[in-house]
C-alpha cells in the first residue's frame, strides 16, 4: 500500500512539475522581445542639398518639383507671340486676348557611387493644363527628361549636348523666345563625356533629329496636297509631338542620327562652351508617286555654336551675363529652336496695317532635277540679369535670328509662290525669302520667401521680311476675318506680348 501511494504521489508530482515547466515556457514566449532599431532616413551630403539615402541601400535620392501658373497676353501658350498664322497672327477679333497654363513638375534624381563613377538616374515629369487645348477637366502628362548616366555615358532623353549647360536657366518666362538652339523637353541621345580636370570636358553624342532638329525640306515643283503651307490656314496639328509632317514636307523619317560634339570649361567665374553638329538632309522622289522620276542625293548640313556665361559680375552679387551665337547650313532648327513652331514648316506670319509678313524656316528646297539647296541661318542672343537685392531681380534679353536660301533657293521659292503653289493664297512676290526676327524683352521677378517667385515679362518682336508685292487669299476666312480675294501688301510687322507667372518650387 505504501509503495502504491509513493508511486501515485511521484506521478502526480512529476505531472505538476511538467505542467509548471510548460506554463513557464509559454509565459516566457509571450514576453515582448526587444524590437530591432528603426533605420531612420539619413541625409546624403555627397551630391548637394535635398538628397537622402534610400533605407537599406547606398543609393541617394532627391524628390522635388514646382507648381507653375502662367498667363500670357496677346500671345499663345508659352508666351509665344502671335506670329504663327491662325486667328492670333491675323489679329482676329475672335482670337484669345490671353492664354493660361497650369503645370505641376515632379522630378526624381538618384545617385550611387560605384567603381566606375556616379551611377545616376533622372526623370522629370510635367502635368499640364492649358487653355484651349484641354477640356474643363483635361490635361496631359509630359515626360521631359528620362536618362541614365554611368561611367561617362548618358543614355536617354536629355538636353542636347549642342547646348550650353545654362540652356534651361535663361532668365525669362517664354520658351517661345528665339535664342538659338532650344530643346527644353529633351532629345533622345547616346552620349559620352570625358573629363580632363580643371573643369575641362568634352562630349560626343548621337541624337534623334525628330522632331526638334528636322526643319523639313520642300519640293517646290509640286502643287495641290503637296504644296507648301500658305502663311495662314492648313497646318500640321501638334507639331513637336510627332514627325515634322507639315504639308509640303518632302523629308519623311530619320535616316541617320545627328552627330553632336562639344568642348566645355566650367569655372567659378562662369563657363565657356563650343559645340558642333552634323545633320543629314534628304528629300523624296521628284514626283512622289513615281520612283522612276529620280530624287536628289541626300546631303549633310551642319551647325556650330559658341556660348559664354559670366557669373557674379561687378554690378552685383548674383548678376550674370549669358551670350551665345550660332550658325547652321542645312540645319535650321539649331538656330530657330524652341517650342514656338506649333503650325509646322517653321512658319512665321502676321498681319497688321493692311500688310502681311511671312517666311519659312526650312533645312532646304529643291525642284525637279535639282539638288537640295540648303538654307543658311544664324543668330546671336544675350541675357543680362541684375539683382537689386536678394528678393528683387530684373533681366533684359535680346536676340536676332536670320535665315536665307541664296539666289537659287529664292528662285525656286518665288516660282512656287507666284505659281499658285502656296495653300490658301497666291502672291505677286519679288525679292527674296530672306527672313529675320528681332526680339527684345525684359522680366522682373520678386521672391518674397524662399522658393516662391512672382514675375512679369514684356517682349517686343519684329518680323523683318524681304519680299515685295502682294498676297491674295483664295479661301474665305483664311486668314480669319478675310474674304476670298483679300489683298495684303507684303511688309514688315511688329508684335507685342507679355506674361505673368507664379512659381513655387519644392
């Protein structure tokens, strides 16, 4: 009996001990475990202000942008003067007296140190709404810059290597102001940059010519649907968002990328920049529907540029002077660059005082049996900005742009114009198709607090054309408000426009 009791008691004690051990283990498991330290976002000081390390990586990232509100007066979007035909260039009572645009800009910039140098990715995206282009709740997304940089290479959509590095820092509001090469939404490219020390570098690049660099070529012997655009009327919609397919353009598609190179010197006092580009030019068959009619040989155009920037001038802290000059043969868009050309064919046209000025920016012209006659274009532009104090600054800027086609080119263009092969009208023109644009402007900006700027701008433009005679319309309402048979004297025109802007950067 005693033995049985001992066995029972021992068994019970063992069961209780086991239960206590199990219960103690459960309670220990339920106790809170000390959490791992949170990896807070760290500031990355390697690449300037605003960069942070992406947690868990050695990659630095910066995210920023701006909200921009623009209103232009007597001008289209981007504060472009009414020199592109349409109701504005015709001075129509029914034109927009002002134009508005709202833009949200966002960018992402990542950088990582590697054995091959900095690996960088960059994307710049615009969310736009513009009066007259979208419906009441519309708008569109624009991808301006999308590129990767690694081991000296740049792959993707970036500012052309032909342009100085201050190309996007000109002290004005308008992107329609003519100041030589301007590709403010980037050009697809494959580029390599070599740095030699002391701020000296050189770059070679292959760049997509469409649509920024291709001004188009005209076969002046054609008519009907193949005729060149008249000063007003028929146009290629959304020029710049598709190939340069304006009426009369005989150059379709890219055959060879533009070959671009530059040599730069960057110093504390400013920069020096020299660039050059080779641009392939071609037409199509003399009779487009008949390959047996022959065609002109393709040819090469070129462009060269020189630019200087001087910083912190004796006139005041922050003051700067920027000057550039360009020349192009068969590569006219390197001189007449920018976002002004919404109607295609580089067409300039304006009416005032019973007169009309018009001209074209083309890479070249040809007729049946001729070779391509390339245009010659040149410009010079300058920008001076003065800081009255840290909050107020004023800039003045001016440019002169010119294009000509030589005696042979003029003969072809005049035969086309006087032969009724301009859409919507005919001329009795003599002289030449030499065309010049003079622009002078000023902007004053106020920055009451950091990253908030309010500015106002005024621009005067003169269309200086060298045709004599008249232009007679053949279509009612083209130009706007004109009856068929309206006669305009060919003479120079003056235009005035302005813009105000609010810009909040972050």
